[in-house]
């Protein structure tokens, strides 16, 4: 499938003579994008969307086509004031039809061209914080991890954006007792009221209570909030979309699971915003969770 699984074995027994818990942290490496679908006689490219991309996000964007060689292009802005339908948009490489066909084939992957930007001293902007921010937090938490009495599995998953397809195979292989997905928490912003998206930038990591695919296990959710209070980690309640937690929760005999993550404003756009302090809070909670996960006595080993 393309998942990458890392394992750090328990550095000591939990103290009760039982084998260590298998604990999964998972963040997805894939991002929303496109695939070349058709090249017309003028060299303009039609595309198939992969993941939740909407037309207003795509109009007038720079893109990169990953074919025989990397080729830059733009999505044409269209005519008039109305936003065209996504299926009517085309990519223009500024090349002749023959030149396009020399460089591009149907099936080539297309990514949006916006790069990572430090917007100011606190805020980062980028196209793929869903879920590269989560993946960064996962890796950094594992790097900072101290002694832990659990077997900690760090999983970089694939194809989350097209239906949580990568995590089920990883969870089947690991058979975890306990797991956290790491993904963006929906943050309010222009066009989103506080009652629609609960989290704010700079107010701490988001802890998912529920999303479209998973009901967060109440024992784990309560444990995470208590842990944040003990460790002085800023956190907030989140109601999310759908994450890899659903696959962790339903693997084999099931696992105690929910999701956490730094709030991200304007998810699935090219201008996703994230606060530096929320990233640090997420890393701190992941590290503390692994170091204290063995305290969850409700888990059968």
C-alpha cells in the first residue's frame, strides 16, 4: 500500500508483569490533488480530482505535473464572473500540443503549486497541512520521546484522502490496543462560525470528541484532557471530519481510539493556516501520551 511503519519498543515493563501495550500513532502523508485525464488538440489538459478539491480553490492556481519530468502549469481562470464547474477547468502549460504530449501522459499526478510560507512570527501557511503538519508532529514526538512502557508504532499512512485506504492494512498488521490518529482540527475563520468549527488558532491542540467516521472513546478522550491538565498542555475540544482513527478503531478485535491535531484554518485549500504554538502543543501531548499510555488500566493486553 505504501504505508511506512516505525517501531520503538518499550524501554521497560509496565510494572504489572503483563506484556506492553501496542500503541499506534498515525498521520497520513497523502494530500488532495489531481490526475491527468485528457489532453486536447490545443494541448490543454483535463483532470480528475483526487480527494476533496472544489472549483473555487482551483481557479487560477499554479500546479505541478509529475510526469516524465516535472512540468509547471496553471489552471485557467475562465471567462466572466462566475466560478466554473471543476469538470470544466483546464490546465495550461503554455506549450504546444505536441510539446505537452512529449512531457505529459494520461495518469500523471498533479499537485497544487503553493509552497510552505512563514506568514508571520506565529502563523504558517501551506497547501498540504492536511496532513503534513500531523506527520511532522508524529516524527518530532517520536524523536523527543523519553522512556515509555509501551511498544510505540509510528505510522505514515497513504490514501486517507480517498477513503481511509492505507490505515486498515497497517492496523491489521499491528493489531493495536490503543491508538491516536493525528490530523488537522477544524479551525474557525472567514466563512466558518464558531458553532461550525470549534477550534481557534493559537488556543492549543484539538482533541476529537467525534467525527464523521469515529466516536472518540470516552475513556481515552477523558485521559487526554486529564493528561493535558497535568502536563500544562493547552488543548481544546474538536468535532472533525473523518480520519485514520476509524481504521485503527475497527481493526481486528478493535482498539481504543480517537484523533488529535493542531487546528488548521481553511482545510483543503492552498492557503491552510496553522499556529506554531498549536504544533508544539500537539507534539507535547503525543510525547506525554506515549509516556503515560500504560496507565490506562481499561485496556486488556
